[in-house]
């Protein structure tokens, strides 16, 4: 009987001990939105998040996998061309908020859905999360950050590329603009 228990636990133990893929990309953009509690002011306050932006298929696939921490002022920006984007949390170690957005123009996007506090998954069969409609962007934030910032359905966010004079953050030749 003990051998059966060991044989059943071995794949799970191997999965938990395996080296997870991980990446930290340079911050090349930011997303800003109004602080909703302060909208009654003539000029609303804004809150911004520094964004890492995957550019290659491998960078998209790894995303935030293997990270044990994501600071509140940091996130990852996934860009698409009107896709029914589907995300899962396999090999992700921290809970995240997934903010699904629809482009309004070259810089502005409207939140169509927020998946709050999506939990990590170490299983081979993880649930997927999507907006239920085609989207142009998905921003991943630390769990609770979307709610703390007041970013919810219909909130309009402003995306900006950070200037770097052609240095390491220059994504002008990006394959996914």
C-alpha cells in the first residue's frame, strides 16, 4: 500500500521540485488610470503601473511564471490583435489580477473584464480565464491591485511607451505593436 501512495505522489513531488521557467523583462511601458475615489475633483488623480512587455512567443508563454513576488507598482502587458485571449496560471506562484482590455485608439483602452485574485495552479489541468469577447490587451497585476486602484469594467486606461533613446527599452521594432 505504501508503494501505491509513493507512486501517486511522485509526479506531484517532481512537478513541485522542477525548476520553473522564469523571466524578468525590462520595464518599457506604463499604464495609467484615474483613481476612481477622486473623480469628483476637476482634474482626477491618476495611478500608474510600470509594465514589462513580452515580445517573443517564448516571452509570452513564460509570462510571470516562477515569480515569487510582483511589486504593487509593476505588471506585465500582453498585446493582441482582437483575440479571444485565454490565460491560465500554470506554474505561476503568486495570485494575480487579470485585466482584459479593448483598444479605443493607439493609447487608450477600455476595461472589459477583471479576473480578481486568480490563484496559482501547479496541476496539469488548470482553469483558464478569458474576457468572453476578443480583446487587444491583458495586463497582469499583483492580486488586489485592480480593486485597490478602482480599475473595473468600463474604466479607460492610458498606455505609454517609455522613452529610452533606442536603448534596451526600445521596442519600436516590436513584432506585436
